[in-house]
C-alpha cells in the first residue's frame, strides 16, 4: 500500500546526498515536495528533473536553517502556497573537521551546533503547530551512528547527533496527545558529499572514508525513510539505525 501518495513532504538539505535521494524516492511514489537548502540552483535542477520524470509537484525555497528569519520566511511562503507538509524531514546537517577538542575551531563548532541542532529546532518550531492542525503527520530527524557512539575527534559533531537523538525522544513525548509521529533515522557511513564538506574539499581524504568497502548509498537511507513514512497510522518507529554490512559500529569495519 502506498500511504505517501498525495501527501506533502518538506525536506531540509535537499540539494545533495540523503535529502536529494529522499526527494527522488518520495516523488517516485507520488508525494508532493517542498525542497529547501542554501544552493538554489541545485534545488532548481532537482525540481525540474522530478517534474519531468514523475510529474511531481515540487516547490523549492532557498533557506539557511541556521537563521531563524530565513526559516520564518519559508513558513510564510509555504503558508501562502497553501502547502503545509504532512511530513517534515529534518536532514540538513554537516560535520566540520576532525580535531581534538583542545585544538578545536570555535567557528566550526558554532556552524555544527547552529545547523544540526538549532536549525532542526527552528524548522520544527515553525512548522509543527500547522502540522498538528492539519492532522496526522510525521517528523523524521536524521541522526547518525555518531549519536550512539562517540569516536576520537568527533566531539562536537557527536554531541550534535546525540542531541538530535535526545530531541527526537523529547518531541515524541511532547506530541503524545497529537497525531504526529517522530522517528530518528541514524545512518552509518553513507557516500555523499558529507566527508568532502567535513574535510573542506579535500577529495582524497574524503574518498578514504569510503575506501575498500561498500558504503551505504543515499538511496538506501531514502528507502528506509520511505518505509517509515509508509507504515500504517498506528505503527511508530522511534529509531531506525542503518549501516553498511561492512560496518558494525563507528570503529569496526571489514575493509
Ligand atoms: P551532504 O553534504 O550531501 O548534504 C547535506 C545537506 O545539508 C545539503 O543539501 C546542504 O545544502 C544542507 N545544509 C547544510 N547546511 C545547511 C544550512 N545551513 N541550511 C540549509 N541546508 C543546509 O551530506 P549528507 O546527505 O550525507 O547529510 C545529510 C544528513 O545526514 C546530515 O544531517 C548528516 O549529519 C547526516 N548523516 C550523514 C551520514 C553520512 O555518512 N553521509 C551518516 C549519518 C548521518 P546546502 O549546502 O545547499 O545548503
Ligand atoms: C556521519 C557518520 O561516523 O562519520 O554521521 O560520524 S560518522
């Protein structure tokens, strides 16, 4: 049964990786889309592709989730277009660097906390009241294995993803009297631009993260998201951890 057809999903960080793949997967099932990220030209190209391929209804908005005014503007635009989402996929996020805490860079910490935690909160705070009003709905927060287990020099990124996990639990409790479900999807290593961003464009270093084993593809995570969104109304999946077969925790790999 297809329970996402005719519904509307708002995806943050849809210009790349897991967000882009989720847009593809959901459009292929007839779900309308509101796509956001900072890189508008990438959203435009994706929207055009999805319209042509799936006849999808896609709206795009450039948004920086770190800036609450940008998120509030998004809400105004979405309300004007009368496209309140049924599904909110809080995916926008990043890691910056891999340094010991005693050598860490404050601007990288600020960016990770502002994006992965505060951005997720701003978007949720803006849309949730309208989603509750609309009726049944679902929030999916993209966590990480980094939110289950710390690793050397992961410090602040780990803290943000432990935070996403805690916030997912907390939201789920706060929403018990509503028809909104909350799930935290926590991937292991997935080959996207994630490591390229983390290592500030160093392609060789980024490639080494995914060398000599088969990492997850963004589409694998998108399929898991679709599975969760497609569950019957009474079924709740609080966490879904998904990893490459070759990865058993943040450290243990078969390469
Ligand atoms: P990508 O780098 O491919 O995608 C990240 C997305 O986040 C981009 O679309 C980017 O868009 C968006 N983004 C970043 N900062 C902002 C911002 N300030 N405002 C709005 N959008 C922003 O990486 P992934 O697809 O891998 O990452 C998606 C999520 O998955 C992240 O939360 C990440 O932590 C998580 N994750 C990734 C794993 C992996 O191994 N790849 C594993 C576990 C979790 P733009 O730059 O255009 O704004
Ligand atoms: C991304 C996975 O292990 O690089 O969240 O932190 S990891």
